[in-house]
């Protein structure tokens, strides 16, 4: 249940991140993000990053954190797998015994 929820959030963050990167204005093109006329700056026109860059940083951070959380959850799920435990039990039971001398 938790793994499915985190996976869904991870996919949505990935889609939003892709869209926001494609919308941004690059240094040598107009970009879709420049349709409003002028850039909206969070810290005024003197510097700082525009709104799309801030959103990109946040989504990128969430994307990396989500991939880490997914890998941890999947590792825990694999370690507690019933199938894996059954295979290990069978291997222990079928190992040949050394003959007694």
C-alpha cells in the first residue's frame, strides 16, 4: 500500500518536473515560459531565480528523495518476501549431510 502510494507520487513529480523544465526559457530561445511578456522574479529584477527555476529545484529535490525512499521500501519488501524465505528454507532442508565416520 505504502509502496504504491509513494510510486504514484514519484511518477506525478516526474511528470511535473518534465513539464516545468520544458516550459522554462533557455538563454538562447524565447521558451514557452516567456509568454507573459516579462519574467516574474521572486527577489525583484536585480537578481535571484525566477519562479520556474525555484519550482524546478523543489521538484528535483523531491524526485531524488522519492527515488531514495522507493529504493529503501523495495529493499525492505524484498528482504521480507515470503517467496525468498521459502526458497532459503528449501535450500537449508535439501543440503546434503556429511556422512558420519
